[in-house]
C-alpha cells in the first residue's frame, strides 16, 4: 500500500509536466466585430500565416500572427460574391495549395495561395452542398476528408 501511495504521489507531481494543460487565458488577435468567424487555419509550413473564414466575406489572411489582416478579394473566386467560408486547409504536400469549404460554392481550390490575387476553382469531384470542414490525413497526406451538412463524411484522394 505504501508503494502505491508513493507512486501515486510522484505521478501527481509529474502530471503537470507530462500532460498539456488548457490555456490559462485568451487574447484577441485581430478581426471581428459583427460577423461569425470560422475555423482558423494555420499554415503548417509557416506558423505566422493564418486564414479565417467568415460569414460576411471570403477569407481573412494574416502573415504576422494576427497583428494585421487582409481580405482575399471576393471577385477572384467567381462572378458572384462568395460568402460563408466555413473552413480552409493547406495541402500538406504543397505549401501553395489551399482549399476552402464554402456554404454555397462547395469546395474551392487554388494552386497558389501566395499569389497577389489567388484564383480559386471548384473541386469538381466534390458535388455536394455546404461542406463544413476540410482536413488532410497526417498519416496519408493525399487523403482529403470533408464533412458537410446533410451529406456526412466524405474522403477523396488527391493526385
């Protein structure tokens, strides 16, 4: 019993070191003030770069961890204004490729998110409305997983 108590005591002391703890607080890092903000996407190739979807415009973009923000030009995507970007994802195999899940225009893709005015194209193989989240499988980076409203979970393989 004594050995158990000692082991439990040592484990209790080491737990904060061995296991991550939730944040102790939060600090505002930029945009907001009216619309809903969705799914911040941090560039896995550059941790200072982030995209945030919004229900009032396309995507907001920062290259300095939220100190300054710019909006990706709406007219670069389609003839109609694209609203309600639910989430974004970088292709883990190519730091320039970026995908967006949009409420009305499905999944959109650009081969070069670093361009001054990135050109987004529909992902033709995804034929369902209102995708919500896009994630790539870390163990199989060619697998793209998409959740949606009303069409469940879908997986596609990028070439």
